[in-house]
C-alpha cells in the first residue's frame, strides 16, 4: 500500500511546527506562568496583584514551568539561629523551616514603574515553624533544659515589604535588576511547643512549655529578625531569577497586554 506523498509532507510540517513550538517555549525569556503588565495600564497595581496571585502555586514548589526554577516557598528553609538574651538563657535552633509561606494574601500593593519601586502589605494567615532546639535557660524560677523538636504556630502575621530596582543596558537592550528588598513582620497570635523538655518527663514538660509560652516575647524578639532577613533574601532571589533574561519591554510592554 503506497503512502500519499502529500500526507507524508503534511505530517512532517506538523512535527516541525510542534518542535518549533516547544523550542519557542524553552527559549522564552519569561515563564508562561508569569502574567506581564503594561506600563501604561491605569490599573497596573491590580494587574501585578493578579499576576502574583497566579504565581503562588508555582512559587510554592519553585517550578515556574518552561524550565524556570526558583527557590521554593514550601517549605521555606532558613538558617539556624540562637536566642541568647541573657547569660543564663540560651536556645539554639537548627534545621529550621516554615510551612504556609505561599498562602499569603495581598492586602495592598503599589508599583511605581518610573522609579521601579513596589510596596506591598500581605497577610500570612497561618505559619508553622519547625526546627530542632537545644535549650538551657532560666525562666522565672525554673531552669529549663531540653533538646528535641520545636513547633511554633503563628496566626495572622502581617508583612510590609518594599522592593526597589534599577534599569541597566546590555547589548542595546534595557533590563531590570532588583537592588534591595526590605520587609518587616508584625507577628500575630503565637504558640510554641517543645518536645523532650526535662527528658520528656510529662509534668515538668507541661510546666516548661507553659512558662515558654508565657514568656514567648523573648523567643520572637530573636526569631522575627531572622525570618525578616531570610524572607527578604528569598523574595529577592525569586525576583532576580524571573527578570534576569527578560528586557524591561518584555516585562512591562508599552501597550496593554493583548492589544494589537
């Protein structure tokens, strides 16, 4: 049975078309998950808000699609830290992570295209901090010791973040880079639980956790600055990865998106 030459050519064209389409995606300067916003859009703040909300599931895994990989938000891993407000109080925390960082709700966002400046207020409804602690501390009249798992539940944390950037030229094209990300957390309701206090003795462990929670301001006075620093670095790394290869015109086109 002979095969129709026209049919063979048609199949070849289809294969070539598919291959070109795949190459176009792979060579794209922005992942398809990123919704760009026109610099002329009078509602650019809402457009960027919608774009960030669309990205949240991708930010959770760190896979934006089309071969673009960024640091993941779930879980958010950060450096260990020490809590040492006094000579008789030392807590070391390692293998620290936060769950729930991708579930933020944007309450307010303002973007200035000319200055490349973004201000955002967001709410984290539920954050869970996990880690391994090592504690030798005097709280009230009790010497608390232990080494085990740390779990802290943090409800309704507000984040105020500012991102600033600059334009730069490269081979006749204008690009964007982020210079600085600063943020502040306003921590909401919190609860801390430490396993294996006093070698796990139930009564003393319950008393120890009660004292820890009655004095948890001591803990979060040290924890919050660490979180702020690590989250700022994370958001800057994610932003840099997204805009690294895209020109300013690709990121913020001079016409409304979809306009011919």
